[in-house]
C-alpha cells in the first residue's frame, strides 16, 4: 500500500513539474514574443522619428540653400566668370589686345574729329581776307583754324609769290603729309584685330592639348573631363573673336571718317587753286 501511495506521489510530483515546466516555457515564449514586438515597435517608432528628423533637416537645408542662393548674376559677373575659366594667361593677352586697340581707336577718333572743319566757311573766309586785306591776312585766318585743310591753304598761300605751279606742288606735298597723319596708328589697330583671334586660337589649341593630357593620365575618357577641358579651351577663342569684332567695327568707322576728310580735303584744294588763279588774274 505504501508503494502504491509512493508511486502515486511521485507521479503527481512529476505531473506538477511537467506542468510547471510547460507553464514556464509558455511564459518564456510569451515574454520573448512581447520583447520582440516591443523591440519592433520601438524600432519602427525610432525609424519614424528619424525620418521625421531627416525631413525636418532636409527642409532646413532647403530653406538654408534658398536663403543663401544668390540672385541672377549680372552680365559683368558672368563675363568675369568665363574670363577666369578661360585661363588667366592667354585671356590676359586677349584683354591687353583689347585695351591697346581701344586706346588707339579713341586717339584716332579724337584726332579725326578735331581734323574735321567746315571747309566751305574756311574757303569763304580765306577768299574774303585775301581779296580785302591780302595774303598775310588770309594766312592769319588759316593759322586760327585747326585741321589739314587749313594747313594746306596756309602752305599754298605761302607759295603764291612763286607762281600757280608752285602753289599746286605745295598743295600736293602738304596733302600727302596730312594724309599720312590721318593714317597714323591705323596699322596698329589692324594688327590687334588680327592678333586677338590668333591668341584665342592658340589658347584653344594649348587647352585641347591639356585636355588630352588629362585623358591620357586618367586612362579613360570621362565626359565631364572632356567637356570641361574643351569648354575652357574654347573660351579663349570666343573672347578673341569678340575683341576682333569690336575693334573691326571701330576700324571701319575710322576708315570712313578718314575717307570723308580726304575727299573734302581734295575738293577744298581744287576750289583753293581756282581762288588763287582768280586772285592772280585780278592782280594782272
């Protein structure tokens, strides 16, 4: 009987232990699931918070970038940017050609503007003084007027005593000298017109050589590398052509002004010879 009771007692303890173990196992699994669920929830909450923070930071960055974003650059700023990108060495030579060419252009325009006179009025004043007061008065009128026409008239009046042929020769000689003065520095302007694009082309060629050297050093053809090198190289050509076009416009303006002065000078010389011949005929 005792053995039966002992067996039943052991069986009950084993059953209780098994139940307790099963309950502990279930409890442990439940705790693990809860921990995993809590961790997942915490992770998702953390991710959401991080995304919100990133969104806030992104918005702040956008706002900061918009705040520091400069306005549309002006023409001078763009010109300065491209000038620097073109390389300071050859771009400096192109700029020097522009400065020297414009200096000569301004000097020629001022000189030609001062050389332009009212030839009809001058011819009338000289004729009036010559007929009324003589040669010295006519020469004094020419002294008070600037320009090549007044110089020609003065030299012609100075040779009146030697005959009409000497007056003609004096007009031709002085006219050649005055024409040379009008053409002074014109050749230098044409030199800078031709030199500016040449400097630009040279800068382009050297820039292309540098771009190919970079490609060779990299061992691969990168579109950004090739495009950047070609862009920098071509900027010198663009600026050289712009300088040449600017100087060419002023060169043609100077040539037109000079031709106008020469034509008026020749016409005034013809009328002056006729006036001298009439004065000589009246004296006889």
